[in-house]
C-alpha cells in the first residue's frame, strides 16, 4: 500500500481552532474524508492516517467514527489524557476500535519545555506498549534535547517524530537542529515523518532546493527504513497544493534512492503503525 502517514480532519470552530489565524484563512472550513479522497487518488495513495488536531477524547471518537465509515482512513492517531489516573480504562475503551493505532499530545504548545519528562506523562507513555500503540512526537527544535532523554526511557516503545521537529527552514541556521536529529535517530525505535516542511519555509517563495538540506539530514540519519511520507493536509494548503507537497518528497527520493520509494511511500508506515493488510 501507499499511505499518506499524516493528515487531519476537522469541523471548523473558531474557538476550538484559534491557531488558524488570518494568514490561514483558507483553513477556516470543515475538512473531511470526502475532501481528501480526490487528492489521494490523484497521487496514487491507497489511504491515509488521520492524526488528532485537538486534545479531546471526543475528537478521537469522532475520528474513529470517520474511519469506520471511510475505507480510505486506514488508521487514527488520537489523543487521550496520558496524565489521567484512568488512562488505562480510556485506552481499553478506545482500542476496541482496531483503527486506533497511535496516540499524540500537542507537546509543542505546552508552556513547560520539560513536559515530556513529567512523571505523570511518563507513566502514561509506559502504558502504550501494553495496547500496541505507537506515539507521535510533536515538538519544536528547541525540545529535541528533552525528546532524546524522553525516548531513552522507553527502548521498546515505537515513536515517530512529526514534521522533523519543525526545523528552521525560514530562518536558519540548521546546525543545532541537525545535531538534535542525529542524536534522536540513534534510537532504533524512533522513526520520522517527512511532513510539515513547506509550512516551516516561506509559504509564498519556498523552493525544493531550500528544503533539500533538511531532507539530506534525516535521510542520512534515519535511513530509508525509518522514514514515512506525510502531507500534513489540509495545513499544507497554506503553502502548497497536496500534489506539490507529495511531489517534493517523491522527487527527492526518486533522485537519491529510487529503490527506497516503496518503503517511504507506504511500507514503513504500514509496519510502524501495524496497519492491517487489505
């Protein structure tokens, strides 16, 4: 299968999605599976992995319901309160749906830069392996040293870094980011999504040449067997069309290591999230 390993759905509400500011006005509407279907087909994807955008168990249930009614939604990365005393019962309920295959917390928005190392959060992460759930790491570059200490504590837990930790493509320099990525990639249970890059660049003027050095680093560090393509649709639309975002990664790998295309375009995501074969 070819899998878009990172995209979002939402029913737009200005209060719930206050991060969608005036510069992102095009995102101020509903986005559902029917809106993504044509883009998936045009880019030869068999389906996608829907990732949470709000820290709400109600949203997780809603995403699972969408997945139940849409064959193209292969898996859901949802949210639960990993710090809650009843997190195990929450997970037991939600994993009754076989399409819940991962959990994510929006760590980048937490005021505490050491959030990943909070004792109550670590206790929640420790439970995920029991349920066979992966964990998506959503952080900024400044959080990479903490993320390294975090993953060190869980050698058997599967982790994937979203959006390359949002590298400084628009600003530079990249040395600190690259060093953090290299250290994180030393852990064999950590994967990386090739996603969210165009929105870290200048939305109106980015080029493939500007983004290539960042792809070079992660390809060198993680290798083709721990990378997966993700569109970050519909967020990506503020900077590029779906096809252009996917083409950026496809073209890069086609030139560098064409034999790696099947792995990056779907095989790795299917193995990592344990997506059932059709």
